[in-house]
């Protein structure tokens, strides 16, 4: 029916291999076009891996019937790229698929749209060393969620090349981040030789104070929701439920030394456990909206 997981996975596989063929012909612009199409299909495959209904437009009842196996026709609409990557990040909370990766996916999708629907040539002249590392990292992340390996998708030889690109990028990023931390550490020592400042942070539900890896003062970690665990009823308020919320730290900002870490990859280089949790009490919501009016 076109919405099943394997349908979408196999089509993404077909498209990326078309792209690799164009790359081998030295047509890098068309390689990037096929890669961008393949990435959206791989994202949809990841959603369909959970259930095909996550891929159809929720405003299209016919599509929902098809996704649930009740109908079998091709008269349905699927969700746009923006919704695909939003659902991967926000709703599935795939580890390592953070805001930075979502923004990259949307940038690639926007370039694809400009390529297909305008007179622009957005893929011409793009630096592959800026595109390929995050592209292959995201593909690995989505495939791992599906229980698959990169070599199943693009073959052993291409997988070895892609993983080397990721490894080289990771090594470069590690050097850059460690240098940034050291520079902030030196700056802090020089700026505050005698007086240590006291800075107060306002911390939201998805934020946590952690020791700064550069100056060891309080830094604020911004988290993206990962999971929620039910702990039981509240002892003090029997009608309330206790939950533990888990967040992946995807940004760290320190107001003492001005250190900034952006993205899960940067954070995990210098933070041993880039996950934090918060326990909260929640009151049941009995004000249901049945949509009968």
C-alpha cells in the first residue's frame, strides 16, 4: 500500500543508491538531491517502523484507514518533511536526534524544494565536508532505531567510507570542543583572579544546573524530552501521580566563562552522562474535550 515500513525503507535505499551512482559519475548536485529525498523517506520509514499511521496526513481520514489496513488504495496524503523530522525529534524522542539534527534535515529539505520547484540551483557549490558528516550520522541514528546497520542500506564498501567520514568528523569536533573548553577555562581564570562572581539562573522544567566543564561553576543544561516513567501515587496527594521525566542535554551555557556547547555531540564530548531527570507530581486532567460541540 506504500505506507508499510519496508515499502518506505526500500524506496529510501533505492534513492540513496541512485545518489551514490550519480556521485560516482561526479554529479555531486544530483547526488545531494537524491540524498535529500532518501533522507525524508528514511525518516518516514522510521515513523512507519512504529506504525504507518504516523506517516499519513492526520487531516486525511482515507489515509488513516489505509495506514490501519482497512482500505487498499493510493488516494491518500503523507505528512510533509517538516512534520516528519518534528515527529522524529519531539514525539519519538530518538536518542541523538536533537534540534541541531532536525535543523540540518530541514535545511536539506528546503534546498531540495528549491531545486525541484524554482529556478535556483541550491546544491551547486555546497561543501561536502559540511554536508556529509551530519547526513551520514543522521542516517546511522535512524537506521539504528529500526534495528538496521548502515551496510544493509548502502552496502559494505560504502558503509566503510561513510563511517570513516563520521569518525574523522567526530575526531575533529572533539578537538574543537576541547580547545573551546580550555580557552574558556583560561579566560575565566584571567578575568576573575580575585573575585568569584555569583550568578543566579532561572531554571525551567527542561533545564538543569550542572558543573561547567571549563570553570566548574554552575552552568545550565538545556534538555530535550527523552522518556517519562510512572513512579506511583503521591504520598502527600493521593490523587496525584508521580513521574520521572528524562531529558537529553543538547546544549550547555555557562554565564561565568561564556562556554557554549551546541548539540548532543558537543555535549557528550565533555559531559560524561549528558542525561538528567526530574521528578514531578501531576494532577489528573479530567476536563476532557470530546469534540461533540
